[in-house]
C-alpha cells in the first residue's frame, strides 16, 4: 500500500532526496536497498545514461562521486581504454557516455543541434567544402590510432587553409563530432586527445528512432527520477511530441508518484524510499554543472529559490559546485590548497549543525581522496 505522502503528493524535499538516491549519490545505500554508488566508473556512466561534462575535470569528478572508492586515475583509465567517452551529444553540449551509447545519442541529436547552429556556422563562413577539408586533414593525421589535442588539431586545420580563430575551430570540431568523425579519447596531461570515431567506438550503430527514445527514457527514469516527459524532452533536447509515446511506454514499467499536481515516474526501489527518511540528512558535495541540478529543466528541487542566484549567478547557465543536504543546496565549494595538495573549501549559506557538519567533513574528504589517487 502506498504511504499517505505518496497518495497526496510528495514534498519537494522528498523528491530531492529520491533524485539523490536515483543518481547514485547516497554515500551509503539504505539497508536492504539496491541504491548507492556504482562499483566502477563505467557502471556509473551506464547507470546515468549521460553526464553533462562541458568542464572536463568537473565531468570526471561527477563520474567519480557516483562510483564506490573512485579515484581520478581510475576514471581517467576508463577514458584511456575507450570504455567511456566524452563528446558532443544532445543540446550541443559535451557529455560523458558509455562508448557503446555514443552512436545512439549522436544519432538522435545531430540534426537538431546542427540546425540550431546553422546561423552561427554561416557567420563563421563554414561551408560544406570547408568541412570536407578539415575532415580530410583530421583523418590523415589521426588514422592508425594517433591522437591529437585540440591545439594540435587546430594546427592541422590551419595547415590545410582553414582558420580556427573566433570559435571557428571549435565549431569545425563540433561538426565533425556530430558527424561521428571525431570523439575525444585519453587524457594527455589536463587535455584530451581526439581520436577517429570509427577507430575508437564500437562498430554497432545501436538503437535508433522510437526504440532509442524508449530505451533512454527508461534509463533516465531510473537514474534521474522522479521525472516526467517534460523533464526527459528537455534533457534529451527533443520536442515533447517526439518523446511522449516512448516515455509513456517506459513510465508504464516504472512506479508513479505525485508532486505539485504532476505525475512523475521513478524506479520502484527509489519510490520505496519515500516511505522512509533515507538520505534526508545525507551531505553530498557535487561539482559545477552536475546532473543533480542541471539534469532537469526545473532547478527548484535541487536549489531552493533563495539560493538560485548564488548557485547560478545571473541565471546565465553557469552552475557552481554545490554542497547539498538531502539533495538540496546549502552552499557552494571551490578547489583550493596547493597543486600537490588540493583542498575543498566550502562556503555555506546556513548552519548545518554538528551531525551535518561531520557529514560535510566526510564529503569533503571523499573528494580530496579522489583527487589524491
């Protein structure tokens, strides 16, 4: 039988902690539940479907925080062997996804993203002939398993007669990535190398059309729920009408909960946590642009309204790193210390009290331990 809270509609604080659990961010899984961090970085990425990663180090940390005993070197190793890939997918933004999912994500996204960027490409005087030139240059330099950083790829474009200034170079790379010519591969220092997609990715094309939409809807419900079709359409960068049927099919296999007059879907093991206080006092620090806040069009669940401007200055799309309690922001944090001994430096908006302060110390130690290894 459903609890009285689930019958009358969840509180926002309950939705926040359920999403915290769904995203694998509870430091310790509630007893008896299948909820908690993934065993390894690849499993963490597969569970999430995709993690927004326009900032490289923040995106890698987002993977690490969803993995048991993760280290920076362990996440980098998953990139290096091609098991996870950071590339442009939906919404014209960089995401980290499992290698076997890249073709599916890009296949769904590339036409809409390229249409939305067409005016900018005209402003930059990028023609099909120009794209053909840089494609030939990239394939020539990268063939046989070679890797180039962005700066080195720009040099190859310039040598082929293609200017890269004023963002022209990065748009050319984005076009080649959306056409599945390029993906980003191993780290070289703090940069990523570009590789040829056909040499780096599994050959299988993956799901397409409604099959892909339903598959991703199921994964989004499981990893981000409670959510509805509007959340999914925004996350995937697709029209609501295109995802409505596939989302409904996936939601029919999930648990339904109510919140603010909306019917939301989530995994049964996540819905079951609504009847408890699991995660209510969990303190978790997440990097900027983390899926906990940016994985939904409505930021109010993860970020209380009084704190919106402090987490998203000017509401201009820049998301600061957050300290959260029960999935709700209570502060920000920055990376301080020395290059050889980085430290998390929190700035809290409210008094946490002794127990939550001790939990914050553990959250800070977790990130510092990730950096150290």
